[in-house]
C-alpha cells in the first residue's frame, strides 16, 4: 500500500509543483483583505478540482475569510490546519527556481504544506484507500497576525478531533517534526516623563527615553535560557527633537516561554514594571497571544507513528522543540494531540531567501498520507 502511495505521488510531483506555483502567485499579505480573499478563492477552486469537495465559509473578517473542507465521513475526525496568509507585501519577493530550490512569498510558510497535504488526500482518494476517520481541513487567513479571528474556530474543530496535524514547515536543515513550541507574548510599554528645553531648562525635564533605556536593560535580563524564556525589546520610539527633553517613549516587547507556569510568572513581572526615575509614569499592556505547545505522551505517540512511516523510506525522522508559535499551540493547549512541522522542507521562514526543496514534495506528502491512513 505504502509503495503505491509513494509511486502515485512521485508520478504526480510535477502537478503538485504546478499547483504550488499558481498558489504562490496568488500573493496574500495578511493585512490586504482583497488579495487574501483572492488567494482563498483560488484555494477553494483547487480543492474542488483536485478533491471534488465543496467548502464552508466559516468566517468573514475584515482581514481575510477562512474556509473549511470536509473529506469523508465517520464518527471521529482528524483536523488539518494550515494558513495561507503571508508576511510579504505584494511584489516584495519574486517567484523563481534555482535547481532544486523554489523561492517565493509564503512558499515555505506555509503554502507548500497545504499543497502537500491536499495531494496526500488526493492520493488516498485516487487509490481508493480506506480512511478510518473524517478529515476536516481548516484553512485560515490570519495566522501571521496572531489568528485573532480564526482561533475560536480552530479550537472548536480541535475539540471534535482525536488528533491535529499542522502543515507548518519542517525544521530547517534537519526536516524534523515539531512536538513542542514556545508560547508567545506581546506587550507594549508606554512611558511619560516631562518635556523641557534641552539647553535652557534641562534640569526641569524628565527624560522618558532614559527611563526606557533603563527598562530595556531590566527586561532583557529576564531572559533565562535554562528555563526556555526569552525577552526581546524589538522596537522603540520616543522624543520630538534633539533640543527637547523627551516627554514620551514607547517599546514593543516579545516574550517566549516553554511552560504555562513560566508564562504566568513572566507576564506578571512585565505587567507590573515600576518606574526607575523619579516623576516617571509608565503603563504596560498586552499578554500571551499563543500558549506554549508542550509535548505530551499522546504527542509522542503521534510522532512515533510518523517516524515508523519515515523508516520505510529510509528517512531518519527527528523531532524538535522550537521557539516560534503556530496554530498548533492553541490545539495542544486544550489537550488535543498535536503534531506540527508536517509541511514542506526548506529554509528562510520570514526571510528573503524563503524557499522549498522540490525533491521533498512527494516524500513529505507520502508521510502525510500514510499518517492519515494509520491514525
């Protein structure tokens, strides 16, 4: 059975590649609703053409719409999640091929994974192989901006599922699957001081940027690699002119944590920062936007199933814990067995050299198809 699936996918690798190229051409930056919805429309047509399934529009949003595709029947279901929005503005990256590498906006993160998953299901259909469970394929359009509109629908479908498979990219270089991810917190620190003329009345001012500089040092020192906690002050603004003691400054903070306990501890510290300089007023807002994805015994079993399939292809499949978040964080946090990183192999997530390895398309689709058949 497995060899038949692989042969089918290998024989149709060019068709998979053609679908992916057209998909990537439909550029879909998260904040451009028109482009994202055009990409979503292409995706619905592709599912209809390749799998002969209709779609359910599960949410119309100001950013982009989300779609759900249901394949097969059964009392139990497997949920596949994948997003088709990207971090790239239209025209920012070119679609190009260099040998075994195909470059383009969102090709790795994560349009490649969606195409591989679709073709995995197509192979099962064409070969008339029995699926034990109903498959729900949920495609959302806002993952890159926190899944603010799709989170509730992802969790709702996950609660109906015995397992969640996430078609996010594999770990760069190793091709490892992701059995754990850090949780993500985002905070804004606002600081108010007092403006004054930098030459005539410097002593009357309270420098908001100086306060911010001191707070940045405090925040960065919360990083603890042994606990898996990192704090990064990524951007800051402040001041109105070189001859004015700055009255206002602001910074944006990224928090990554490996456990829920550490999330609570670090969040409490950040939200309760105190002024360092006399006369300063500060405010911190924000919180965790994705909970940690913690490896469980059920996740281990999912990975071992995938690993046994990989052995049949002569692949030494590894697992990894990574710092980036995905929609798998949400499903794992509510207790549903979740396996991530089942998408395309390549490098350059959110980088200008984002690309996939073309010769891995059939291989990874084979892994996905057989995982669906065995669950």
